[in-house]
């Protein structure tokens, strides 16, 4: 909390904030940016060749263009939004202080877009500012905060991302799951395994992808979850193990190919197919004669075909 | 031994009955659940939040509900089709009206009848002596003067005069395109876009004060009642219970100085035409023509809105719109046209042929090979209104440029119901899609719905075609497609149909909207470039479902069960030996596009038949594409006995 307050004070005291908040944008800059921006954000196919030079020209203006671009970031036009992001990313680190100064704007959509752009710029000096708005009332801001912290990859944001893994809004959880994988936070593994049963497919599947990045470190936690009452969680656990593909993951999977639940057998055999680990051949050869389900057999045959030449 | 045979026979009979009783939707759901299960997905994953952007106050409850469970679109389309089965406007209009309720709307506006308890209800001077005819005329009079005007007044009662003018001037600009746009500079186009955005913002400030239900309800009641009355009259004429010549000649003797009183049938703006070839020119309130090949040259002044009713009982007629808002067009009012026979030509222009623009438009064509031509907002189009075109028979041609053939704009619904015949639906070819292409045209038609992103949610646009080998031809945005919080749908029941379009078509949905194409039977042919054949883009869901027949699907890219930008794309083919061709494998046949750090969903399903694939799929195969997240399943979930039961 104290850190947050001090950071706010720091921003308020900074010359950048003063410029942005007190002084107006020079009219000639507004005119120039606006004029170029019409071309830069033009969607018409016949003007496409002019778009990139216009983006480059605005970016070449550097920091003087940033306040005007931030003002324009309240646009309702998706193409304009994308163009602003591209220009700001092109300006890069020099734009960061201005963007941080604008994180206290009233327009939540604008703030969430600024968070997104800060993530795209990938400058670690933005992390503290982003953390400060991570408890914003609008979920879109929280979601873009989580996403930005992962992209920047600074571990200062770890605790915030962990908190956001438990957010009430599924899209925020999804972004936090992606960031957990990017930050490779071992402490997030139990929460990510729990998230394999999330009601939102985005959160669930992103958690799985994040866990794959941890490799063997995640196998134990996933193994413990396979017999969860939520069969979907266990099924996705199987897929995750298959994508991890290490020997320990395959050994855990092996037990699942004898499950009474045909869908679990399908998922575990398919996971073995995904594993790219020859260890699976022996298990499949032993299980195949006893299998009756046509879909399970379909995947078993795929595995046998895959390793046939070996 | 004999008992065993009886048991076997009974079992077989039971299986057969059981097979007959399983609706296709059960197999489709089973297949989808199985495929999704294998992709670590569940059916309830197919849902969207309603607060990705700020909510507007024009959102339809039915669209919002379907966004919560978009797979329900199939059931919705079947319900829509069932409602249209009988050749009567009443169930159709009631159903569509029900679907036009706004989210959070608890009470619906009803028509206003100012004659209740007043003198006008009691009687008026009659000119014709025929009871049957007078009954029809009295009803026409009643609706034209006692129901439609007060209902229209109620609909716009909360608007200031300048706001009413805005509807027929600035708002109209939002729905019309200019062929000159293709020659403009970026600065000019930017300027036009800024002006239009400003118009939209201005409208949003007062648009919620419009209570369209009043005028739609008035139009519906008028339609339902007059339809019954016209059918009675035509039955009498056919049964020779009534004679046209005698009916028209049998009149009262008017005093030489007329104009003292108003006689029913001699009202201002009324024309009663005989059985010969007649010609009508100008602006009318009511025309009834008893026969002949007639020519109508019609105009309408939107500054002075009024109800218009045209009844033509027979003949090959030509209807020309010499201004906008003519021919079954309701502009801040209601416009109805009943043509009971003949091969007719409708030259509609813009806002015509069943156009409800802040109003109600209804066109009923009972029979004949008809040709419908129009420009913008035509042939079953509704924006803050309802436009319904019912064509009961004949091989018809529908040709429009933009927002045509089952179009639903904000708080609007548009519908074509065509019952029989080999019909052609053609949309586009006038306004270039300057944004995307130098050589393609916008269609925005054929079961298409549209909202003004992000300010106004859209409506529901639909085509229900029951029989015949039909052709659907369009370019960009058409054929069961949508844009921004809206629903576009096509249901085609029978015949070997062909669907040809270039982009955003054949069960496609863009930017938080819903699109569905359901073809029940026939050997159909689908062709296009991309973003089609079950493609949902940007938090949208699109379904393409073909239930029977040996079908051919052609696409270039991002099609055939493609989810894009966190959208859902679903393609299902129940039966038949089908062929699937794509040019790009990397984003077709069960493809999900990664966007916003996560994936979209693409689900491809073929439940029966010996199928041929040029792409990711294969006969009797389950596959996942290297995408986030997509896959397909060609699996014989529908067994042979059920196919026999379906008579395939």
C-alpha cells in the first residue's frame, strides 16, 4: 500500500505528469498527428501502401505525439485503436512515462488499452504503475494488467498475477494464467491445476498451456488432480501430461488408459499420441487387445502407426 | 419358436420406431458434445459475456439470450420455420414481434384505436351497396384513420419535431451508400465517417424514446384482419357469390354537388379500380384493383407519414417506386400490399417492398412468377421496424443492392418467407466494398442483420424458403450472416440449392453477433472465398448446418468451421456423401485462431456418408488442427437404419 502511495506521489511529482496534465498539446502537433492519422488508420485497400509510411511518420515525431495519441485512445473504432497501439509500440520506451501518467484516466476502456500497449512495449519500468491499477473496478483493465505483466516478464509482478488468477471474472483469470506461464512462476502451479476445471474454456486451456511450460515440475500436481470429481479437469490433466511428454508424465498417464470411463481412456491415449515419447508403445501394445471402444482404438492405432517405423 | 420370431419382429419394429423418433438435433448435439469432449471443451463453453463493451439500450432480448447460448440458434431457426409453415401472416408476425422485444423490456406497446367509444365507430355514408365490399372498405378506413395514425403518433410522441426530422434525413444517411465513395480520398472518406459517427451519437441520445411497438402492432393487426377479409372476398369472387362488375356499379346516387359528406370508398387518396388494365400514378392511401394487368407509379412523402394499403386481386402487375418509401413500405407509418395473383414485377428502389423503417411494411404475393427489384433496405427489411415479405408461389427473382432480402437493422426485423418455386436471390453489384476490395461489392443482405458498432445493437434478418431449387448469389456479407449484436439466418427446406458468395457468408458472424444457415435437404452446393461456411469472428458464433443430401463445399480460407478472434465457427453435415474442398489447410475445417492471448473454437462435424476431403478432414477420421482450438470428426454417428427411417 505504502509502495503504491509513494509511486502515485512519484508520478504526480514527475515533470512528465505535469506536462501531460497541465500544459496543452501544441496545436501544430495536433494538426500534424491528426492529419497523418487519417492515412495511418485508413482501412481502404487502395490506400494500403500509404498506411505504414504514415505510421512511421507519426512514430518519428516521438514523445510530442504521445499525448495526442493517448487522447485518441478513447476511439470506438477498432482499426484506429490498433493503429494507435502500433504507433506507441514503435515509439517504445519513450512513450512509457506518458502512458503511465494516463493510467488514472476516468475512461476504463482507455486505461485498459494503455495497459495493453505498456505490455506490448515490454519495458519493466512500467510494472509498478501497472500493478497499481490491477485492482481496477473494470475487469477489462484487470485483464490487460495481467496480460501486460506477463509480457513484460518482470518478477515484480508475480504476486499481482497470482492474485489475478483468482479473479471473479474469467477473462482476467485467463490473462493471469497466460502470464503465469510467461513468468514461469512455480508458485502458480497449484492454482493453474485448479484452473484446469475452470468453467471458462479460455482459462482452462490457457492454464494447461502454462503448465506445459513447467514440464516435470507440474506433473505431481496434475497427477494428484486426475481423480477429481470433475472429470473434465482430469481429462484436461491427461492432455496436459501428454503435451509435457516426459517419462514421468507418461507413467502417470499409463494408469488412465485403464479407466472405466471411455472418454478418459480416449483422452489419455490421445495424450500419449501427443507425447512424442516412444515409452508409450509398450503401454499401448499391452492395452490394445482389451480395448473395445472404437474411438480409443482409433487413437491406439494412430500411436502404433506413428511408431511403426521405429 | 413362433414366439421368438414375434419378439424379433417386435424388436425390429421398436428399433425402427425409435430411429424415427430421434430428431436430427439429438445426433448433432451428441456429435458436438463428443467432439468437444475430445477437445477438452463442453457445450456450455459456447457462450459470450455481454460486457466486452458498454451495453447500449437497443439490444434485442432474443439476440442477447442467444449470445449466452449460441448453439440454441438451431432450435431458434427450427421454431422460426415451424411458425412460418402455415400460409398465414398471423403466427409469423406474432412470432417476429415477440423476438423484437428489447432486453429488459417488460411491457410491449399495443396499437392505439382512437375510434373506441367515439362517433366514428358507429357509422358512415356508404357509396357501394355490396355488404361484402363495404365490410372490407370499412376495415380499411378504420385502420387507415383510426388505428395507424394514433399508433404512429404514440410511437414518436416523445420525440421533438427536429428529432422526428432526423429520422428521415440524417439517420437515413447511415443506411445508404454512395457509389461515388469509391473515388473519394482518405480525407473525404474520413470526413464522411466522422459525420456519420456524429449522427449516430446524436441519435443514440434520443433513440430510446422511440416506441416502435405501437406502429408495428398497428400494422400487424391491420395485416391480419385485412388478410382474412381479402381471402373471404376472393373466395366469394371465385365461388361466384359476388360479381365484380355488379359490385362496382351498384352504388348510391350522389347529389350533383358532392363533397358535402364523406362517402366510404370515395375518400381522398383512395382509388377503386375495375377488372381492366389500370394505371395509378402518385401518392395514395388506399388502392383496390379487381383485375387486369395494372401499372402502379407510386410516390410517398416522408414529411407527411400516412398508412398505405394496396390490394390487387389479379393480373400481371408492375409496381414502380418513383420515390423512396413506396410499395409495402412503412416509413414512420405502415404500408401494406396484397397481390393475390399474377406474374408481377416490383421495381422498388430504396426502402421498398416490405420495408419497415421506423414503421411496418408488409407484402403478400399469393402466386405467380414474380420479380422483385430494389436498391437499399428492401425486400423484407426492418430498422426500428418490421418488414415482412411473403411469397406463396412461383419461381421468383429477388434482386437488391444493400440491406435487402431479410435484413434486420437496429431494433428491426426483416423477413422473406417464400413457400414454393425455384427462386433466385441476388444481392450486391452496386456499392463497392472500398474498405476491403477494389473489385467486390457490399451485399449486407439475404438473412443478414446489422448493428452500428459500438453504439446500437442490431436486429434479426431472415429468409425462410420452403421448396424449390434456389440460388443465393451475393458478394460481401450475406446468407445467414451478421454484424454487431444481431442475428442473421437462412432456413432452406428443400431442393438442390446453390449458395455463392465471396466473403462473410453462409453461416458467418462478425463482432459479437450470430449467424446461421440451415439447409434441410437436397444436394446443395456452397462456394466462396473466406470467412464463411461456419465462421465466427470476434466474439461471434456462426453455424452452418446441412442435414441431408450429397453436398459440395468450396472455400479458399478461414472457412468450414473456423473460429476467428475468439469467435466460434461450427459446421455440421448430418447425412449424404459430401465433398469438402479448401485451398488453405492452416485455417479451415476445424480451426481456432489465437487472439487476445487465447483461442477461438472451430468445430467440424460430419455424421454420416462416404465423404471426400481436400483439407484437414477425412472420412471416418477424428482430427485436431494445430490451432487454438479446432478440430473435426467424421464419424458414423447416424446409423443406416435412421437414414432409412428419414426416407433418404
